[in-house]
C-alpha cells in the first residue's frame, strides 16, 4: 500500500510540474503575442533598399523591447537588457585605451571580458597592457569584479576543435633590418612607411601563420603553421613585419576549418590592393591551403579603399556569407558563396558605415551583425540567407546637433558577441560618452544581454 501511495504521490508531483511548465509556456506565449501586436512599441524594418547614408538608427541606451517588421508585419521581438558598465576609466585617456573588447566564458561558467589598455599602433601590437584590462562576472553579467585568479589569454579568432582543445590565433613581429640577407621589396618607393615583399621570397619564419592550441591540462602549445599562397604579398611598417592571423574561423561538418584572414595584399593593374583571403585546413590548423580571395577593386593608384576585418558565417543551407570593412566612413560590403568558399559573388555595399563586423548565426536561424564607427550598431537578418538586414539599433549616440557625426568620440566601434542559447547572446562594446559619478564623460566597456524571439 505504501508503494502505491508513493507512486501516486510521485505521479501527482510530475503532473503539477508539467502543468506549471505548460502555464509558464502559455504565459510566455501570451506575453510574446501581446508584444508582436503592440503597435506602440518602437519598430525597425527589414531594409529591401539598404540605406547608404550615415545617420543614427533607433537609439537604445536602456532596457527596451523593439519589434522587427517584415512586409509590415511584426516577425520578431528584440529585448535589449539594461547596459552594464564592466569597467570605466577614472580619467581622460587617449585612443587605444578602453577599446577593442572581447568576451568569453571559461570552464567554471565565469564570464571574462578583456580589452586594450595601450596605444593603437603597429609598434604596440605585442607590447603589454598599461593597467587593468580584465573583469569577470559570475552572475550572468549583472556585476563585474577584478578576477582573483589568472585566466588564459584568449586571442581572436579562435575555435573549439573536435577533441575539445581550443585553436586560436597568435602573432609574431620581426624587424627585417636584423636579417643578414633579406629579399628586395617589390615597390620602388616606400608607401607611407610601408614596403611590400613577395611571400614566396620571405625567410621561412616569416611565412605561414602562428597559432596555438589550449586545454586545461597542458595549457598553450604554440606552433608554426604552413600556408600556400604564391601570389600573396606581405608588408612591413617602419621595417616591422607582423605575422598575424586576424579574421574569422568556422568548422565544417567534416571537421575541416575555413578561415578568412587579413591583411592580405595582392598586386593588381591599379596597384597593390589590401584584401582578404580564405584558407582551409584539414589537419586542425597545422597547414592551410589557399581557397579564394576577395580582392578590393582599386580604381587607381590613389584609391585608398580596402577589404579588411572580415567576418563570415555558415548558413542553414551550407552556403556562406561574408561581411567586410572598407574604411572608416564607407560602406560594409557583403558577399556569398554556394561552393564552400571556393568562389564568391561580387561584394556589394549594404550599410553606410562599419568597422570590425561580427556575424553570428543563432540557433533560431537569426543572423546577428554588430559593427560600428561612428557609434556601435546591431542589425538582424531573418531570411536565413544573409540578403536582407534590418535598420540598425544604436548602442551609443554619435550625431551632433548640427547634423554632423562624431567619428572618433562615441565608440571605437569594435564589439564582441557570445551566443548563450538559441535566442540570446551577450554583447560587449565601448562607450566613450558614459558618465562617471561626477557626471564627467569617461571611456567605458559596456555589457548587454540581448534576446530575439521569432514569431
């Protein structure tokens, strides 16, 4: 009899839990339905004809719910959490400080945010930071504190390998005047302190890439990866050659890795073009084979445009979409590939501005794009093709009262995002206009939780 009573009691508990979960789902659905139909909410639209003129989108500096309209109908709800200050300067600091933030989550579920604390010049790339540049949170980003232990240095791009190790970028820098013999530069005169050299002519240590693997047992294992690209040019700035692996990486279902890397320079009929290159590795990053390049179409020797700071994502159907920076106040371009990155459509502009784009595909199929300068923007793509994007939501104001914009004084424009489930992600960015306790403007690193629910 006691066993029967126990089973009956357990059955009733399970029924109560199921009913509670159903009630919660019903309540959530009701709240969402109400938001979808609430015409008083601020709305943004999917742009069928992209705006290419720099202006502020919807400014969102506090907790807010925004609808996304497609063909006049609300198709998604975006909930932006209240911005949280991760760290704020206690005095005025120069360009480079409190900039270029990155976010990751460690094995102990701690959120770690790091940023730059030094000048932003090629000479300082590998120098140590001048001051605290890391904070951690153990409550989902609500509060941030100085860590009580050292966390591994995470460099972007990085990717988790199938064995659980983390593969990430490393860098080296060499002064080429220290070599007893060095190949001749290919440009007749130095171009703005920059000289160019044919990749195949370089010493072996200046070829390929430098990467590392990391796991909690053995730590970092740095290695020199080989790379094939016979037409590539590498450059020096004031005789310093930096071998960097900047860009983005994704893993294919077969375990191979595609990376898009910059800077990649190529000789064109109109001069040397700063471009981006796609490589593929089938041995967990030990060697990289050239796949394709998106070469900036220079119109003349005086054309200062470029393709840099690329990002890309694998879409639901296996195709790829890539987004590129072209300058400080020029459009971001996008291109797509249906053959795994071997060939690409001609890059075309689709925003008025943007540096350092970051694109991620959430589990619900939404593409999230963050970028900036001036300001910091977030856009969404609901078509799962990377074709149509929404108007931007602005994290930081950048327009002046006279109609001009503040290019350098609102934000560095660099962001980092970390998906946390099918519908949500964390975002960090810089805000140069945050106010301290005395009302003074101070540079700060900011954190937000953002959720997008589809209809």
